[in-house]
């Protein structure tokens, strides 16, 4: 029995050490949201979804759930009271310096217009609302 506990303790220490090293090395990333509720979307948000897939999903994931290279936008950090809609426009136009997550700086998004960002924001806000982030 004691030998089994010692073996388990070694495994716990090794896994904990591995995770601590990854965190200290900057490899830890945002949690990827597993189950995003996608509501019935307004026509404006449907257009935003299409634009999101074109301009944003490669980093921010399907349904804004995040990836290993970009954070989830369906997250409390991006709720309207913390990041106003204009923050999405500014991020797309100017990029963003790393400040909430450990992904590095976000570059400006080439080829997306202000009106398109407004539609993308409508889509993200619809997802947030459906997932109790408001």
C-alpha cells in the first residue's frame, strides 16, 4: 500500500513540475472554451459570423472559443463593461499589445472595414449574451 502511495506521489510531483515549467516558460495559454452556446442569430450577427470566420476564427477559434494561438472572446474579460465595442474596432485597426493573455501581441487585421468589425462585434456580443457574459 505504501509503495503505491509513493509511486502516486512521484507522478503528482512530476506532472505538477511539468505544468509549472510550461507556465514559467510562457507556454501556458488561455483555456479553450469547450462548449459555446450559439443562439439564433440576427441577420446582422449572421453576417458578423461569416466575417468572423474570414478574419478572426484562425486565431480566436470557432464560435470565438479560443485556440492555442488566440484567446476566447466568449469570456468575462471581453464583456461589454470591460471592453466596449470600440475596443474591437481599435484592435482590428491598430492591433493590441499583449495584456490579458500569454499569446503575444495581436497584429492589425488587414482588409477588414469598420462596418465589418461592427458586424463581427454584433456576432461576438450575441455569443457572449447567450453564454451569460454581459
